C-alpha cells in the first residue's frame, strides 16, 4: 500500500478560533499522526452557563496509539486553550517554544496536573523530528511572542502550516520575521500551504507595533488625569509600549487583572521585558496622584469578570475612575462582542470619562495578514496549493479567489472534519470525513453540544421553571398540590390566579386516574405535565421546563 500525507482540521475552518489541525503520514496499515494546536473559542449568550468551547477530540482519541505529539505554533487561547482539557485523554508529548511552554505549564498547574516530563521545549527557528515528520520552526511576527510557522517535511513533500502571522517590519519585542527561511523553503518546493485567512478582506498591510507606539505616546502625552489602557494581555509588545509611554510621560504603571500579571511574569521568565519600569502593586496605586499613573487592564472585550468591567462598574477593590480621566481601548472589537462592549463604552461616556478606541484614534494594529502581506508570503513560498484555514466561510472563500489572483495552481476550501489527501495526487482533494463537532466546558465537565444539561439550561433560560408536588394519601386521596415557578412572566396580582387555575387542572386530571394504582403513575405525571404547561402557555406564552413530583404517604 502506498504512503500518503493527510491533513484534517477539527477546528478553526469555517470559524475564527478553536484551532486544531491533524496531519498523518503513512498507509492505512501504518499511519502516524501529529496535532498542530489545540485551541478554544468563547461562548456567547446563546449558551447559558458556558464560557469555553473546544473541538470534539473523539476522532483524535481513537488514533492516540499512533499519535506522535502535539506541536504548538504560539500561545494564544484559540491555539492552546483546550490543551489542558483534551491532553489527559492523550497523554502524549507537547512541543512548544519557551514562552508558549511556560503558559501551557501554567494551565496544567491550575488543574494540578504535572506535565514536566511531557512538555518539550523547542528553541526558536530550530528543528523537530517526529517519526516521518521533520518539522522546521519558522519565526514569524504576530500579536504575541514567539509565533511560529511550521515547515512540515515528509518523504513525499513539504507542507507549510503558517499558524497566525503578519509581516511586522519592527515588532518591538521578540525576533523579526524570518523572510529568508521562507524563501529557502519555497525554493525547495511546497506542495501545500495551510494559511491564515482572518484579514484577507482587508487591503494593504496589517501595520506595525512601532506605529502604534508612536500614536499611543502622542495620545498619552496629551492626557492630564488618570489613564487606563485596556488591551489583550497576550500582546506583550503592546504591554511594553504602555511601559514605554509611562516612562516617557513620567508616570507610574500598574498591571490589573490575573491574565495581565501572568503574561508579564511569563515574558520576564523567558528573558523579555528587561530594563522596564517596575510596576507598582495595585494595592499601592491609591497613593499615587491621578495625573502620575497609568493602569494597564484586562477586559478589553467587555468580559463580565475582566478588570475593565469591574473598574467601570465601581466593583474593583483598588482601582476607581473619575470624570476627566481617560480610558484607551488599545484593541480590536472581536465580532460577537459588540453588544457588551458598546454597553460598557456607553457607561464610560455617561460618566464623563474620555473614551479613546480604534473608532476615533490609531491605537491598534491587527496580528493577521492583510492582502499585501499575503502577496509577499505567496511570492516567497510559491505553494502548489493553498488551503485557507483560520477564518469563517466568507474569509476562506475570498482567500480561494485571492490565491487564484496570485496564480497559485490549485486551491481547496475545506471545513472541520474534512480529511484531505495532500499527496500523492495532482492536487489536494477531500477523500473522507472525520467525526467533528464542539465540546462545551460546563463548569468543570466537558459535554457535547447535544448534552441534556445544555438543552435543559437553554429551555430554562427561555421559558422558566415550573415544579408541582402532589401528595397522595395511603387511601388514594389527593391533598392540595404544592406549586412553585421561576422565570415565568406574570403580574404579581395574577400569580394567585395562575396557581388557582393550575390546582383546578391538576384535580381534573387526577380524577381520571386511579391514584392508589402505582402502575398508572408514569401516565399521570405526563398528563399533569402536559396540562400544566398548556395552561401556562395559554396565559403567558411560555412553555416552562416542568418537573412533577408525586409523594405517597
């Protein structure tokens, strides 16, 4: 049987976030697998009680005896956030560059899992050999430290997995974009490039962190009172810029939020952020005059528990904001967060606080490639085929069109679960479908999207809850039912009427059953449930989640 090279995205294709990609080499009798990234996405209000969503790993778990390891491109949550939830079912080696490795280890420490023997540090721009996969790490630039492309070399050919990237001529912190290594990879021949599609709709270039620094300094110099900057904690270059601006304007700096402090410590541990101002402890911030301090906070997306939200709602124990102060959102508004962010920003404006965002000032650049960045990548790598990932379907379709403009011979649009044969074949093609889907982190338990708990909670959120307890005496007589409900709309004066009518409905149903006969109990419960729900629907328009209890004396 002939060897072949397969690619299978389980997350991140047809969506932004939740990235998890598989590669396999060999034949049906002897095939080895690697995983590239293992990320999460964040839930919205349509899934009550759920914060994190990650790819269903069942297909991968079935292959774990042939799994050579997990290779991580960088440390953003949409690339590493699921690893502590999935890895215990795999128990394989994890390969990452130093900064990413530190943050991954922190995730496992929180879950009290020791992975010290399984985490393998890969130095920047170095090589990793995993069975038939000879992987070259390529240093790129992005909105986090140590982003890597992966040149995955096999006996049949080379694939370039770009990960997340942009071309930043002056990234301020970390290594520069390794153009020459990409050119060298291109000269050897690339059968397929698996490429970031996030910003394919935008012309020009993504822009440089150095340009943001100049703009932020100009903005901060003009502020007279307290300044609060909120940004993605993972953007260490932006963090360093705020330190730089604080020093230039003779202000102290204070980091607020667990993620901000965690990233700062991880960067320092890996040798970054040297020769900066020492941040002051948040508990000491009240001792500093308001015109002499900058706070750098988490919560740039309006997260309910983010530091920014607590500061604006006056619930933070140490940081407060007053009229005349300035808040700078040095971040992009992620699609889906508009409602909660605009609510927060309207509250800021209502409090007569100066609000500066990407809508009215140059305070942010993206970490993903615009069209001119993509043109450069294509010209260096010269792939035979492009497979867009890391984008919604509209991004990926546009990326296909763009690759044709760039005269790439072949392209292929895929979605999660597609198994693609990259080689041997003239062009990459979908040859099979793997089971794929989403897992929800429900508290500390991972459940699938069809979980009963999720369905019940959605029903509760939409329709409310009704509980009826019926007490039946030993002789089969019915006492007054106990009725309670939550989340069902009613006027206070109408509540007694609803209960009275429901009692009548329950008595009517019970008269049609022989209450002393326990064999009819299941049908009795179902009839009471249906009639009570129908009554509530007629009176309120809601069909509540209903629980009927029967107690026999």
